[in-house]
């Protein structure tokens, strides 16, 4: 029988400070929260109860910093970044907050002294899956860096009740399960119902003259939804700044209709509640562009309107006039999802606050900055005019008015250019009429940025070329970055300790200090420790794979990894073609001497994206054949790691030897997984796409495995009528791979299973797998040769980490702050209780 933990401490040694950081105070706080918050004692408490008690203990220590930060911003009317994003993929908070508070080791000791295990408690935390992938994870990194750099900021998004689905596998196919991340509570958030706002939907508009004879418009909505904010503290690294992530939950203004209930309409009595709460019920997967349009548009206007109304509330609370909105707030649009904010701010200023159109437009266009995250035209959101007008009748009128003035501006600069007018209009008139959200974002923002050097260049030359010609001063590049706190310090403690022992710990806040590692490359003992750490991390991941996949992998083999959203342009199936190529070679020559590899995949396919789901089935089917062929043995293993998320990523990045970044050049805006891998010492095989280009420049071409066509070569090949059949016929190894797939060798003899994928490759091959195949195979041969030379490989690994300083999100945010936002940092001093007491007295007197 398992005994309860020994939860006793000596009360005589407890400090008076309720939020003190000594071992004994932490233990007392933990017990208090177990008893008074969870309502449990040890014999009844679960591991999740212990996690919750610890989370509340840590949150209590954030609150003084959080309140001090808010008080300082209010007193100083600090210029604030409002970061609007439909996704925030935050990851588990407990470990990250322990790191940023600087008390990880202390809490670990306190928990151990109470007879518990910190790793077990950390594993209890449900991950809030409030994002599809890179976009939401980037937003989370940026919040971390804004707090660490002491930049006043508010993150605004949606508190999805159900996040991105949990992924399972049945017979090798992806299946989706509901992500009930809130089912056991969320200790990190604080609801703010007193700051709730109302959002209008549907209905119609009425024009009228106000008392002064001015033309005004009144919106009579079909539905009103209440948005309730839930606040989560975002602590900077070992400083006092604690910013806020404010997520909006949709509720009905009245949850129960007694009139309907009394008349016997029991369902109707709660219908409004059900309809309203659907807006924040679920995160919609972003690849299925044909479904859920109305829901996504409703979600976007919901969180955008809530957020802008909240900013106006803050402005007025600080007794600032609305004319100073753009001085108080700079609003960053994270992709096109929040672009409706341009029309919504105009509506709020003109209709709700009576500001003249010209002044409102001046405020609006000086308030917004727009980050573009895609080079794929289908990802630039467009809404059918009819649907848009039915849901947002007033916004459609405002869009038309903005467009009228904007096109006059275009005509003035480019007279007699009808084609340009058609391309740049906010309304796409070719066939079914659409509202172009990227165009609206460009017109209504004072800055437009891409997220990697190549991406920004292609935006200017292609995707947003017309806007670049009209507004060249708006465009700039801000290459993405990731936070080293989560993806090195928390994820890879072994490497962190080695780095701290070798160069000190300043690199955690100044990642460019990793350059100091270069002097250790020639130290044989340092290289040995580096290798041992990588092997230990690989052993940990191998243990995870055995436990969750039932597959035994060799930690001595090369861990070749691709984890990211499953999509044809990301080309997971190119990696599969390489696996089958190696398998075919071994079948032809069982005694062939090859470098043993473990191929690891992870990522989710949007539920309606059938080709992506077929790619997952291809991976798992190839794994079934390769892993069970005695002729292969342990030389090749293939594993699909299900339900890839931030928590799992923290196990994967430290264990990787090779990072696969193989998208077709010109398709990936930036990528951030490539940065996380390289920071942890993985070498990259990749195309000249996204941030790969800059990573290669930083780490050196000799420490990067390059293959494939450039973006310019891709464009030229497609223009010359690319024919994949010619590559198939002329390359014997490629032909053998495809022929075995066609024959059903990896589908239990069923030749039809992968036919849609094979037909797409042989007929049009949109993402040029066949054109890049041979170059990829040759680059992989170089990888194998390099890995066989352990000393060379370790040197390359060290240099990859040492030269990744540019890719910290701290550098990205510092550039945003200096070049776009003009937001100075604000130093936070902790507010003591006496000061808070004085402030309460003053506020009561003012009221």
C-alpha cells in the first residue's frame, strides 16, 4: 500500500513573509494551499491536488510583481504594446515560472522534503492548446521576451474552452479527441467579470442626424455577446516585470430566459447561452479553409472588439483623451486574423465616441502594425462580402468607406492603372466578391513586417508588391526568435549546467554570449561532456518512445527528427522517400554498411486536410514495415510521436541530432522549430527557405547540410512547365521508391491506399519533391559521413549552439520595440503593503 507523503514542517521556522522564498516558507505555503484552496489533506490528495497546491504557491509569488507592474504602468500612463493574436500556444506554466522566478532548485528541494517529486507534479499540468503551431508558439515567446525586456504589454486572445485537438492513432490513422484542458481547473488565471464588455453581431444599420446635425449610423444587432476577460501573469526572467495575457471568454448577457422557460420552451431558455458561448468554445484548425468560416469570423470580431474596448477603458481610466489612443497603445496584428481591428476601431471611435471620420482614421492608421506570416495566397484571409455583411453590417460599410478613400490615394499616385486598382482594392471583385483582410491590414497599419529576410523580400517582390510600391516606408523585416528560457534552460537542464559552468549564465538574457563557447571547441574534455549530455537526452527520449510507442530505439543511432504541423509544403513525405530509399538499399544488400538512424516524426494534421492525414498514415505504414523487418534490425527505426505539443517538444529538441527543415524554398515564412533544434546542438538539413537562410549564415555553411532549389529556381522551374514524370523516369532510386508504394509494399498489398498521394506527385507535384529528391539524398549522405566522425560532429554541434544568439526572441522584440513600437522599457519596483494601503485610501477619496 502506498503511503501518503510526509507533509510536516516545523512551524517555528516559518517566516512572517507570506510570499517568502525560503524552503520553510515555501513548504508552509504549499500546505496552506493544499488545505485551504484544494480542500484536501494528504490521505485524500491526488498528485493533481499537489500540483494545484504548488501552482497556487508559485502564483502567489507572482502576484506582488503582477500588481506592482500594473500599478506602475497606470501611474506612468506607460506606452503599451497590445499584442493581438488568435492563438497563444503558451505551454505548461509551472516550470517556466519557477525558472523565471529563479526558485526552481529551491522548490525542488522543498517538494522533496515533503516526500514528493517535482517532475511528477510538473507532468500533471494540462497544456492549454490555444494554438495550431508556430504562430501561437511565437506569440508565447514574444510575451516572455516583452516581460523580460521590461516592455509594457498586454497579450489579447481567446480563452478557448477546448483547444487544439488531442491526437491519437488508430491503425496508423490520425484520430482527434477533445482537448479538455480546463476540466480540472486552471490555477494561473484570474477572471475579471467586472471588466466584461459587449460585442454586437448581425442585424442592420440605421442612418440618422444627431443633435448637432451630424450624420451618424446606429447598429441594431441581431445578437449581443458578453466577453469576460481572464488574466494570466507573464513573468519576465528574474526581474519584477509581470505583464498580462488577457483571454476573452464568450457568455450570453443573460444566461437563462425565464419567459421561454415559463412557456414550456426549455431548450429555448438556454439557447442564447449556448449560441453565445460557441464563440470561445473551440480553436478551429487552420488548414481546413473551406469550413467554419462564419465561426472564425465571429471569433475574430469577438476578441478584437473585446480587446479594443478594453484598451479604451484603460485609456479613460487613466484620464487620457481618446485622441491619444495611438500614443498610449501600439497594436500589433499577429497575422491577418485580427485585421478586422482596423474597421472595429473606426466603428468604436466614430459611432460610439462621436469622433469625426478624418480624426478617427488618423488615430487608427497610427495605432496598428501588421505582421505577415505567410507566402501562401490561400492563407491570406478573404471573407465573402455577403457573409461579412450579414455578420458585420456596420463594418462592411466602414470597409467600403476606407476603400473609397484608399483607392483615390492609389489613383493619385498611379493614374490610369485599372489593374493595380483591382489588385489593391479591399474588395475582390473577380467573381464572388470578397473582403481582403491582408489589404485592410496594410492600408490601416503604419508598419508592415515579414518574419525572415527572404520572407520579407518575397512579400515586397510578390505577395504585397503593390503595397510596397505605394508604402515602401512601412515595410521592414523582423526575423523571428524563440525564448531560450523555455527551450534551453527548462527543456535542457543538462546543457544549461554545462553552459553555466563554462561561460557563466548571462547567455540566458543575452543569447549572443553563447559565442564564448567557440573557445571551448578545441577542449577535448568539453567535447566529451557535450557528447555525454546529448546521449543522456537521447536515452531519456528513447525511454519515452518505449513507454508510449512500444518501440525500442538505439540512442547511439542518429536521431533524425521532423516535428511540425503536417502539411504538403512542409514535405514530411520527402523524408519518407529517403527512408524508403535506405530501406531499398538494405533489401538489395543486407550487408550494406550504413549509419544507423532513428527517424522521428511528430505533428498534427487539420481534421479536414485529407492529404495531410494520408501523409501520417504513410509514415506509420512505412514504420510498420521497416521496424519489423529482420533484415534491417536496429539500423533503421521509424517512429511517429503522437500528440506533438509544447510539453513533448521539450523532450524532443534536446535529443535531436539532425533537424529536418525541408520545405520547398519560398513557402515557409520563417519557422521557429529550426531555431529550437539548433540552439540545443542539432545540425540542420534544409533548403534555402525562411529563417534557414539566416541560420546557415550564422552557423556557417560548413555546419549546415544544404540541398534543393532556391526560391528563384523554384519559380523558374514552375514557369517552364515542370513535369515530375521526367524526374521519376530518369532516377532509378526514385522510381523504385514510387513503384513500391504503387505496388502496395507499404500498405499490406493494397495499391490504392496511397494512390491519391502518388498521383499528386506524378501529375503535378506542387511542392517539387521529385525535383529536390536527388539533392536531398546526396545531402543525407553527407550527414551520414559526418555523424560517423564523432569528433567532427560534436564540433559542428557546439558551433551551432554557439552561433544562435541572433535567434533569441529577445533580439526580435528589441527590434520591434526600437523600430516599430517606440516603446521604452519601464523598470518595476515591488510595491509594499504600506504603499498599496495609501493608494487604496487615495482611490476611495477620489471616488
